[in-house]
């Protein structure tokens, strides 16, 4: 992968999360926080986990080592999640655009949430973040179906089809 591939991957990530948020927005307040006994209890909690992971990795790429997550309670509505995710997307896009091909390929050091040191090529962690979010969006799709709500397609092929010149 190169820089343009990474930019496209995160453009897809933003698009897919936006579609997932659109579907979640149709839930009533009770369904949004209902414990469905998944990796994270509710649609809200799973969306918050996506937000937290994307924020933590962005901070790591920028040389910081966060040691605490935002609580799902900080996001009582889909609109509050959408706002914060939009801020993270904008910050990440600016950061990514400022990187060189060499910087993306080089290993960087970071600490996990427990303070343990790690070193990986930045590009591997970028692929991880997008893949991680895709995994949890898939869980949300299942949760929406369990709640009797309409799920949306977040297939990358749909993203490319929508992006293609008409």
C-alpha cells in the first residue's frame, strides 16, 4: 500500500461509518443503548469503541500515548458520536496528507493503553485501524437486525461504485 491507498482506505472508512451512523440514527433511545450481549453491549457502546480506537491510534501516530478511553455515556445520541467522529476524521485526514511515503512505511514506536512499548510500521497500524472499524461495523449490522431495524451495506465495492464517475 502507498499513501494514496491509505487516503482512499480512510475515505472509505469515513463513508462506511457515516452509513452506519445513518442506520443507527433511526433507532429510538432505548434501542440505541439496549444490551445485546455482543463484544460491546449496545449499538452506542460499539460505535463508541470504534471512535475510541480511531482516536487512540491517531494520537499514537502523532507521538502521544493515551491511557484512557471516552465513556459511552459521553455520547447519549448518534449526533454526539457523529460530531466527535467527524472531528477525528478531519484531524486524521490532515495528518495523513502531511505524511510522506517514507514516513508511512517506517516503523514507529508507541505504547498501548497499559503503557507497554511496541514498534510497528505505521502502514500496518493504519490498515489495522480501518480493518478494526470494519469488523465492529459488521457487529453493528447484526445488532441493528436484532433490534428489527434496517441495516445498510458498507461494502467497499458499493463505496467505489458510488464514487465512480457517472
